[in-house]
C-alpha cells in the first residue's frame, strides 16, 4: 500500500489494493484518512465494486474529503459529529 501525498489532488486519499495472504479475494478501494493531534483519526473507505469502478470510487472519495475539509475549516469550537467538542 502506498501512502497518500500531503498536498495536491490526492491529499488525504490512499489507494488500497490488497489480497489476503491465504489467496482470498482482492480488495480494491480508496481510503480518505484524517489524523489530528490528540484526537481519534477520521477514516472512510470507498470500494471500487460498490461505486461502479476505480474512477467513480475516487470521485466519491474526493467529494467526501472536500466536504470534511470544509466542515473542519468552518468549525472553530469542535469538529461536528467527529469527536468531542472543545471548549474554552
């Protein structure tokens, strides 16, 4: 598995192509992943088979990533439904 670039079009998005060691079925998906200092990570997966192919799954992953970035940027006190609300 490759690591996501820190900037650019695929920021916070990882590609996962994995086959189980016992020779089982392949797993193909895009994973959106955010890590915060002192907080639980936020992660969501977008499977190629569920979204109708690699490019459509990537489009949905980008859409989710952009929505999460907007939510994080708009919130000064907390991060919506992800984690505890910070208070002053």
